[in-house]
C-alpha cells in the first residue's frame, strides 16, 4: 500500500478546509441577510403603526374641535333661551327647551365624550371635562348670575382647550416630518392643565323637551 506523503494529502486538507470555510461564510452571510430582512420588516411595521397613530390622533382632534364648537353653540342658545324666558316670566329656568335644541345639545355632549376618550393627551382630556362641566353648570344654575359666571368660565376653558389642541396638532406635524422610519416618535408631550376651576361631575339630566 503506497505511503501517504505531505505532497499527496496537503491538497485534500486544503480542499476540505476551503469547503468548510466557504460553508461557514455562506451560513454567516445568510444569517446576516435574514436578520437584516427581519429588522427591515419590523421597522416597516413600526413606521406603519406610527403613521396610523399620527393620522388617528390628528383626525380625532380635528373632529373634537368641531364637536366643541357645536356644544358651545347649543349651550349659548340655551342660555339665551333662559334669559329671554326670564325677562318674560320673571322665573329662571322654569321653561322647557325646544326639541331641536335639546337634541342638538344631546348629540354634541355625546360626541365630545366619545372623541375625548380617544385623545392620547391627558391635558386635553382634563380640559375637555372642565369645559363640559362648565356647560352643564351654566344650564343647571339656580339664577342668571351663576349662569353667566359659568358661561364666562366655559369660554376661558374653551380658549385654553383649543390652544392645547393646536399645540398637539403642530407637534404631530413635526413628529411626522422628523420620523425617518427607524422608530416611533412620541405623538405628544404632557402639557400644563389650565387653571380654571373644575366642577364636580354631574349626572343630573337636563330639563325635558317640550
């Protein structure tokens, strides 16, 4: 049997070593490619979720502004109705509201409540509750002076609330522009809650319609 020499077995070892090295390199490259693809998919999902949250919050805040205007309008109409009736009868809030006004006020209250719970920013939710409490206090007040006072406070909270909503909308635009797809930016940052007096929640129903 011929004796193996260095010259005869060295090419075999070199071939096996090269095959093993190539296999290891291919495995490492495949793992790296797979990892990059997985990270790219995760980044794409994060980007999609981020954009969805931006769009959802933006639309919610815009809809909330519209609902706030509706509620402020119906509250003002009810206050005017009370003042007019008081001048005619001398009795404060003893008359019934019309069916159309009462229904529009009910819808505005329900819509602001529904949209409010969807808002991510806590200061907006707190200011919204203050606003709704002032609207209720104005309608359920015991006399004209108290109603006027609540109506003025409602106006102040309304201004603060709209200002805060505007700040968040601008922040959403900035976050959307700054987002590079590598992660989610915060959609809002906590704000300072207005200093207007907060009335306790009231479950007292408004006066029945005619």
